[in-house]
């Protein structure tokens, strides 16, 4: 097993893809919350 000293491409890029997926999901959730709260905030500001 000494001929595989370097990690494979899957082992090397899997954490990067996982981190990118987490960032995409978190940013999507952030924008969903912002776009969901924006009409309520505008309506409350318009009422005030």
C-alpha cells in the first residue's frame, strides 16, 4: 500500500464539495428568510 501516498481526487475534493454545498444551502436559507420577512417588515413600516 505504499504506492498510494497521495490521496485520490475524491478524497481530496469531497470536503470542498461538502463545504460548498453547506454554503449554498445556508445562503439559500438566508435569502429565503430575508425574502420571507421583507414583505412583513415593509408592511409594518407602511402601517407605522
